[in-house]
C-alpha cells in the first residue's frame, strides 16, 4: 500500500499488491492513525516508516479465543441487523 499525502486539500491512497496476508482490524486502525499523523505533519518520514514496519509485524493483541468469540458476536449482530424484519413477525 502506498499513501501519497499532498500539501493541498486532498490525499491519495494507491494500493498495490504487497503480499497475501491482509491487515487485521487493529493494524488498519494503526495505519489510519499513521496516515492522520502524516497529513497533519506530526510525524517525520523516518518515524512514519518505522511505525509502518512495526504495525506490519505486530502480533495480535488478544488471544485467539477472544478473537473467535468477538467474531461470533459481530456476526450475530450483523445478522440481526440484516434480518430485523423476521424478528418482528
């Protein structure tokens, strides 16, 4: 992923193949924070590069059973939102 931040009103994200392992949600969150810091010029290029490398190799913050339970809760919640008409019948 390449992030290009301009000095004007807009920024641009260019996506290129970078491997076959997708980012986890916690990594996406950290990437968004990094992009915000770059946009606001609160991070140097060297610091941003270091933070990017750190987030790419970071291990998950929770044990696998917590992630499984969380995914189950999220799935049930989305199912209830998508099928709320059947619950009132």
